[in-house]
């Protein structure tokens, strides 16, 4: 029954995306449906991949260069032992295992007393409340301490966020990034593969929030690719279906060409982090660049691949598969 439901879901998404593309381009909807299904089998590309990567504008040779859903799942199966991913899926465990790289105070709301909370809040203007098992920036809330007294905030947390949540100190980001957009921690995502011997850096970029206090690819935001050798944002920012942004559309501050601070320190940090849990080798690391250096926000065992193949960034229509294939050809992470 589960397989039948999955087939129905994929076909429903196929029809929906074909209709949307047809409306946008004038292409025949039925031919688009057939092409989406063809790409599903030939390139392991989901209907969403077909839409986001604009496969309808690409040749067969170009399509064959993309990291698709199927390729990403292959990476996960090869490098990530499901028995050990809880270190990454549970943010409290992550904070404990990577405490020397975490760089900020945190509290488990299920064990927090008012005295703990009072000490945690001392000297702070705001903090973050997030689910320990959440993803894609969902259910995250920023509390502003000056807007209320500690008693009322504590009572609200105990009522709404006492189970499965944690508090984290708000991260002060480096002025290079806060000058571009000051209201959120603009997050650097770097995807690495560790095979038990060697760490490879696959791709990455900085996600800039557009309007909110949360910078996440699943929220209103734009992504600027980073050159992994230099730490320079070497292309304008963009998202799917958008134009390229040389400057941040909200603040007007320049993004293209910005040199990220502490780049060598960031690479060194991720070399260490990637080998901390060797049986989970395929990870998307979210890094905050602070005035004193890089710290880890979290690690993701489904690292994401789409935002580093945004069509606006790929003028030649060539994706990132070649980089991933080098990792796939190597050995599996040690058990």
C-alpha cells in the first residue's frame, strides 16, 4: 500500500509541475509529463528536480551532469550509517558531541529551572528557541528579552516549548556578514564527504535572509556560492526562479566578491568536524562566522544539493555531479 501511495504522490507532483511549466513556457503538458517521468528513470530526478533545475530547458548531456534526488540518496546510503545519525538529528546530542566547536551557551528546556534560565539570559538581548529534532528552519522562534520580563517568557516556554526544544544563545556574526544583512545569522553551508581516510569538500554557499531573523534555504532567502579554495562569494546570490543579486535586495549591500573571514580556520574546523563521527560521512555543515572565528550551528545528514545548482548560477547548464562522482567512486566510511 505504501508503494502504491508513493506512486500516486509522484504522479500527482508530475502532473502539477507539468501544468505549471506548460503555463510558463507554452510547452505541451502531456509531453512534459512524459519527459518528467523519463528523467525520473534516466537521471533519478524527482519531479521537483525537473521543475527547480529547469530540465525542460536542458539537453540530455546537460541533464546528465546534475546531482539529483536519487544521487543524493545514493550518497546517504553509502556514507551515512543510520544507526549513528541521531548525533546529527538531535540538536542537543549534536551540541554535546561537538561542544568544542559549538561556541555558544544552550539549555535543554525539559530540564531547565527558572534559575538556569535566569543565568542563561543574563546580559543577553535575545535568544533562539528551536526544536531538537527540527529541520529547514521550522518552528524556530527568536525571543527578545527586552520586550518582556523573564518570568513571562519562562512561563511561555514551559507551556509551549518544554518538550523537544532547546534554547541557544543568539550568535553574533562577523561584521562582513552583518553589514550585508544584520537581522539574521547568515549561514554558511559546506557539504563534505569523509570516507574513513579523506575529507572532500563538495560545494557550499552563504544563505542570506531577505526579511526575517532566520536564514534558511526553506525560508525567504537567497544563496551566494562560495569558492572553496578562497572563501570568496564568486557569483551573485539567487534562488530558484529569481534573478541574480549582486547586492542584497533588502539592504543594498554588495554580496558578489565578498571575502568571507576566517576561511582557513573554517576549512580546518570542518576537517575536524567531518571526522568526529566517521560512520556519518556525508554531511552539510551549517557554520556561523563570528568576530572571533567560525563555529558550528548544526550538521545535516540530508545535506541538500539543490541550492548549489540554481539555474541562474549555471550559465552553461552544467551541474555538480562530477564532484559527487569522485566521492562515490571511493570507499565507504568505516563501520
